[in-house]
């Protein structure tokens, strides 16, 4: 069998112990698969979506209820997006708990963190495109948060929204960011991230001399596994999308009564919880930025990882990083569930 | 490269070949169903054309002998000896708007010609211009139905 | 092997998706000529009859009046933005539902100001009862209306009451007023009715225009009519008495569906008209729906008496011959075509000039009423040239009842 295009995307062989599912959790590969699903389903949605305040919610309803398989396409896009964010976080935690962040992969860890930030912005901008009553207060509160930044707030708000309040200009801007601006950055950084994985020698493993298990996995077998995983993932995603519809609300209306309970999208529930404490700039901007900064600083913690422990779960020399990681994730989880 | 047993064993349809073929076949069926769904997805019509009515104002605005082009309706209103009639200005060939010449409607795109009652004089159009109906209300107002 | 199983799993998932896509009912589109915007309500509601001849579904569709999400095929979402639940005519939402200059909030001159008139009417504001009770217990200095069931304005007042503030029980201290607010606010057009089939009605326009007689509890009904039977009036009127002494409502004790008997106001004597006709055969639109002014008492707005149709010993009832093809009388007759009213017909008019379009004066000078609900043709006579000797200055109905009361 001659190597195909898909074989060429992989190194000829990779270390077998680190290629196991129990080591990678399949999270990176799943993220690539979900990203491709999002590109395809997103492109399909663009054939029906109308980015105007009057047309947006209506076109989403038309897609959801009237276009044959339109509801399936939208649900696939929704669940793939939620899934991408979740598997990206799992991927990051896996990297932090198996020492995958250590040199020479520190830079790629930061690229990955950038991708996570892009995914959150993509999720939020996509959520806003529904432009229905369900997203109204999250949009208002989320964008007013920008205004709370001292000094540059009002200017930044204008740059983001193109006006003084959510309106036609803001919707077109969110649309342009979602389908082009952020996607362009996501593809560039994403390809860079994958390139660096191969450049840095594949999945993190100890230097060859220190390896106890020298077994290697040839790439044609890896591709076979990936194909099976992709088929199964597609099937699971189709089943989820068939039985669990994505949220949708009535068109945004000036005359709608105030909502009984306005909730942020789930990935910002922790920020909504923080904002109940007081000052919007401190709790809504500085603290989330500090969380991101803390995550970015993790690979810099000394002493650095012992080389022979790279590529195994919970290496002893990485205790501080592991405790910090689990601390951050647990805190965010508790704030989300509160 | 691994040499698979099926390539050296000429037995038709070993268990392994069968499974591989079946797998490919199943994938192909899923793919075809997906393509079918995709074509249905794209075939949805978001707009439906509905017959429209146009208020043309009082009948006095269309005196005997007049030939008036109503641009928003793509139609001509003609007041002849037989009364007020309307004919579509849309050429049945490929949809351009025909021009009023001395005694005919001429299509600027491919040269079809029609008589003033809409009847085809010269191709490439293979049909005549469509007749439209005009209603006159009790207070002498004209309404065009397309 | 693994790949074959995976492929089988995928095919099953795809087949499930195909099955799920074919499962919901085929969408039924409707593009009402009035709005031109396609709506899919009929997918589930295809069995609903037109609500009235004047509001055909093909012209109005559903969304123009009811609101809602016209494209949604999910019941919860489709209904989530409907106005007034199942009743878009509730006065809180009536303007977007029934309003519009070509509909029911148009010009006074075109007689299209129904919403403004109803919202200021005594049946909607309940201002008369509120003012009378507060005055009786010394809470306000005079019986002029100050408060209504809701805040309402009349920018061009002819009655000296330019606005009403909302009646708020929390701001009242007198125990009788508090009892009144608890027990006696069940009958204005925005109030939910008392429980029980005999009180069953909707709110807003539908309180009168959607007959609810004999419907099962909570059964929905899709009807609007101007042929309002007396039974609909009876859901509020003639239901019992409000006692000023203990500020409580005492329901009538006789057969609730009976017509007059024990509690009919004011005197318990009835003429044949009151046994045979429906309320709307004599009582006019302005009496029921208001005249655009805010009034302080029902007595200020209700004016039709026996003499309106029968005249007095000196004067015949007022008449008018229809000359204008756009006359309001013809419009009203067209909405409830119990008679074939034509230009040239002579009909009775009230003292205020309102047409009694169902009462014609025939060519021989005789008078004939057609029941707006019953469609009965009832000839009747004027007082002039009869043996009646009733003083023309004493024309309240109780004077007539003294001679003309009948027993059943």
C-alpha cells in the first residue's frame, strides 16, 4: 500500500506508549475532527443565514424547522462547537498532567492556549448570531463589559459593535468575525499548532535514550485507527444532533417583557457568577484575564520537568503544575455549576 | 508495507476481503444518503413568488390610443378600440423586457418580435407575450393583476 | 473488522437521522394576502375555522392578530411570543393585536376608533363603580371618576375627566374599599371571571364578541361575532347583586341559565321586549363600547329607553333614510347580515344619532325589528295614536312597566 495524502500528514512512526488512547484521550484528534465538522456545517448554514436584526432569528427558524435536514445541520454545528470547547479543555488538561508542556513544546502550549481563546470567542460570536430573546441579555451584558474597561472601554466597544447599542452594525460585525476573521486566525494558528506537534517530535515522550519502551507505531496503522475513530465520532455526533436540538428562542423584540432569569452561555457561567461580586471591570475582565495569564505561566514554573518523566501521567517533578491545573479547573467548574 | 493475505490468496472473497468490501459498501451507502440529504437541503425555497396586484390609478390616465409601460409590473397597458388591456413585457424566450416599437414589441436581447396584442411575430421566442388582466372598479380605478 | 463495525454504526446513525427528518408533519404554509409573509401555524391548526367572515384566515393569517413565531414548528417556541396567550384581544395587548389605522385603532371620522373607545368605556375602566363606592364611604369628595381598572387617558375630554389613575388596593385604607377590591372586581373587561360556567367569558374584546355559552371548561373557541346573544351579556350582568352593606357579591340563587327572574335590575318587572329580544337589539355600540370619553357612571352612557323605538304620544321615533353607500348602518348590517339593508331604506336612529340598523320603517309606515341574534321578524307599533296617555316628560322605563309588564 503506497502512502496516501493522509499518511503524509503523520510522521512515519510515532512512539507507541504515547499514542495509546489512555494517554492522549483522543482529545487532539477529536478537536481536529470537530473543527472540520464545524467548517462544513458552518458553510452549509451560511446558505440560509441572514445577518440582519430583522432576518437573523427568522432565518435560523427557517433553517431549523423548514429546510430539509437544516435542523440536523444546525444541531451538528452546535454540538460540534460545544464538543470542540470541551475536548480542547480536556486536551489542555491532558498536556498539563502528562508533562506535554515542557520544552521544547512550551511555545506550542501557548499556541494551544491561543486556540482555546479563539474557540471561546467563536462560540460566543456564533451564539450571538441567533439574535433571539435567548441571547439578548448575554449579548447586552457581555458587550457592556467592554465598556467597563477604564480609559479604552468606550472606544473598544465602538470598535467591536460599530454603534452605541446592539444593532444591525453589531450583528454584521459578529457575523464577519465568526465566519471569517476568527476562522482565519483559527486556521492559521491551528495549522501552526499541528505543524509544531510534528516539528517537536510528535506526542511528548522522554528523549530516546531514556525510553523504557521503545515500541513504535507505523503511520498506516495510526491512520486506520484515526479513520475508525472518525467514523464512530461522526455517528455519535449525528445521533446526539438527532435527539438533542440546539437551543433557540423567539425573535428579539423591543416589546418582549423582561426575562425572569437571564443566563450566560454555559462557557461564561463562571464569569456571570464572578460578576455578582461587584465591580464589572475587576470581576468580569481582570479576573478572567488573570486566569488566562495563570494558565500561560504554568510551563514557566520551576523546577522544570525531569526529562525521563515527560510523556507519562502525573510525573512527580510536575506536582506544582498539576495542583495548579486541577485547582483552576475545579474552581471554574464550581463557579459554573453554582 | 504489510502484504495482506488476500493479495496472495486467490480464493475469492476471503472473510477479510468480504469484511473490507462490506465496510466500504456501508460507508458508500452512508455517503450516498448524505448526498441525497444535501441535495434536499439545498433545494428548499426560501421565497415563493405570489401573484401581485398593482394599483394603476384612474382610467382617465390611459386615454384611447395610449400605450403605457408600467415598470414595476413589467407590463404594457394598451387602450385600443377594444378597451383597456394589458400585456406582459417579459419576453417568453429568456426574460428580457421588450421595447415598444412603431407597431410591435421588440426584444432587445435576442430579437424576438411580437404584435401589439402580444402575438409572436418572430423567434427565437416560441410563445406569445402573456396576456394580463386589468380590473376597473366602480369609481373608475384600474388594478393590474400579474 | 473494527472498521466494518464502525461503518455499520455510522449507517445506522444516518438512517436514524433520515427517519427523524421524515417524522414531523409536513409543514403547511400560508401566505396571508394582508401581510405577504408566509407562516406555518396551519401545520398544527389546519382544522380551525375562520374566526369570522370579516377576518378570513386566507387574508389575515394567524400572526397578524395572535403574534407568535410564524416559522417555528416547535409548539413551545411558536407560541412563546403570542400576544395575550390564546386571547390577543385582552386590553393589555389589544393595540398590536387588533389595532392599526385600517383596523380597529383608526380615525374617529372613519368609525375605526374601537380600541380607544373601549379602553375609556365604563365597562373597561369600571370607573363608575369604583368612584361610587369610594364616594359612598367618604374616601373621595365627589362621585366624579378618579381611578380606573387601569390607567387611561382621553386627550380630548368632553366630560371633564381627562385621565384615570389605576385603582390600587394597596393605597386604600378604608376596610369597605378593601373588601370591595377583593370581592367586586370580577366584571370589568380586563378581569378574570369568577369560576363557574355561568361566568365563563374571555377578557378584552372577546369578552363580548366571542360567545362562550355551553362551552366545556377551558375549551378554546375561535369565533368573533357582532351577533352577541344575551347569554354573553349575562356572564357579567344579571348574575347576582353586589351588597353595599357587606361589600360582597351574592350570586343569584335561581336557575343560572334562566333569563330574568329574581335579580334582573332594576325593578323586577319586564315587558315583552325584555323577554324576547337580545340586549343588543336595543342597546347601542356607544352604550356598550363607549363613546371615546371617560365617564363617571354607567348612567351617563346608557341612554336608550322605550321611547327610542316607540316614541311618545306626541312624537314618533326618529328615523333616517340611508343615502350614502358608505353609511355605517350598511357596514354594520353587512357584518351581521340578518337583513338585506339597502340604500334608500329608512331605519330608526337614536336620540344621539346612532343607527338602529335592524329596525326598519317599511313603506306603509309600519315598524319592523329583526333580531340581530334570533333573526326573528317582529313588527311593533309606535305610541302615537294609541290609547297610551303617558306624560312625554316621564319616559323612564319604570313608567312604561307599570302598564306593560308581562308575566311568564
